[in-house]
C-alpha cells in the first residue's frame, strides 16, 4: 500500500481514517500540497469492499518535518457544523 517504500522512522502519523477510500482522499489532499504520504493498514486487499468496525483503519503517515503543517491542512479540510 506504500507507493514509496521508506522507513517508518522518518514518518509520523498525521491521522487515522476509517477505510482505504477515505485514506485515498486524505492522501490526494496532502499530495496536492506537496506532502509525501505513506498509507499503512493491517487489512489485506480483498474482493469485499467493506470491513467491520475499526478493521479497515488506515494510518496516514507523513514526513516528520511536515507533520504540523499536514495536520493543519487536514483540520481546515474537515467541514465544521454551522451555527444556526
């Protein structure tokens, strides 16, 4: 699942998401801002497009030096409920 193999020691977890579909959206957002991303999961690829509970959880890793910037990008991308 990691398109650019690299030691995890150089990378930190920016966020965790529910499944691979969400991970691909997060990766696209970060890569659009020039951030290198590695996705890690314990789930083997399957013909079944669903998981139960946290089974499909994906860790989104970014280089340590851009961790804070990556988290800020993600925080701004999450829609916030509007106040009536």
